[in-house]
C-alpha cells in the first residue's frame, strides 16, 4: 500500500480538607459549595446552580466544562476537564526555532522538516504547506494509538491532488499504523489503518472543494474506528491498529523510514490529539467551534 494508502483528577484541596473534583479555583471556600455534599472528605455533586449546566465550578464560562484553565485548550469539548484534554495541540500561531509548539505543555513539539508559513487560518493563524514543508512529532507512549485515540484538525487544500494530512508510519516499507489522506482519484478523504497482519483498511468520506476549510476527526476505541467530516460520522468499522513506535508526520508521509511522500499543498489549523476516543458530541463541538 502506498502512502495514500487516567483521566487525571486535579483537585483543589481546601483549608478544611474537602476536595472538589474537576475544580481548579484557588479560592474555593470549604466546606463544599452549594449543590454539593461531602462524602469521605470529597465533594460530590448533587445539583449545580452555577453558569454551566454540568459544571464543577461557578463563573466557569463554558457549559459542561469542568475547569476554566482549560478553556483555549479544549473548552469546546462538553464535559471535558483540562487534565483529560488533548495530549498534544498545535494551533499554528507561530514557528519558533524550527518548532511548532505543543500548546498543551506536554512537550510533543512538532519539528520542521522544512517550516510551514504562518498565515491566517480557520481559528487565528494556520500552518501553510506548499508541497515541501512538513512537521514531525517524536514518538511517545502518550501518542501510541493502539488502545484508542482521537486526532482532529481543520484543513484546506489549494490544489487538486493526492495528499497525506497526518500519518504514523509502521514497518519498513510504505504502510501506516494510521493515516488521514486525500484520494483525489475517487475523490474522497480517507482514514486508513494497518493491523498486525499488515492488512490496510480504509474508511471513506466526502472531499470538500479546494480553498474550503474542512474539519476532520478520526477516532479509534481499541476495536472500532470512525471518520468524521465536518461533524458527520462515517463508520464505524471494526479495526485493529498496530503501531511500532514511529513518529507522527503532519502535512506529509514517510515511506521506508526515509522517503517523504504526499506533501500537502494547503493549510492545516488547530490539530489536536487525544489519547482516548472522543464521542460524536465532542467531535461535533470541535467541528462547530467559532
């Protein structure tokens, strides 16, 4: 096949020793806030009366968001806490010393093969690839897809061709543990993955015209994979994803451990990687971000 082819619990401990799960405020009075009860020194939500209907802290600004410090990281994800947010996030607001920084602070910075230009994007700025630049993220256990993951991003293509958008190679030839790519011949966007036997399987979705921002997300829960295009689900498909510790490539793919292929002629923005599968509601929230 060619290139085409746990939740961490942050808790605020008050002066009286109570714990408010999911809350990041450092001025929380104790005992428990209104609508909560204390059980074994842990505040347990009964009902909430604050700004968010499923919210753990008053004046939090995001409905169903459990902690204001993660707004700007994953505040679009209903019910999500900062600690269980993305393990890597690339906003493409800047390139510094050959690196597009991982905005989560987890250190999964994307190194330039050659650096993309920073241009106006879907949200703020974006990385512009002109069929030469690409980014490379060093492998880390947090990025291993085998047990489940989500990758989501905005993209826009500027030419009618086949392109690799995001890929994690596997093996020594041209397979990928997983890959999101454009197959212009069909035309379609595809989510491909390889199992331990070396069999490559694809999920297909529609392809937007050139020059149009499109949101794509792919999820895998350990047994099934799904593709979302602008929040619309394609799948699920039974799958096994086999990875062997290779880097992730953004805006290109790598064959045989050396050759860079399928470089993107277009732009990407707001790429996030979760070490867990997001559900359809969360993906749709990402796709409808203002």
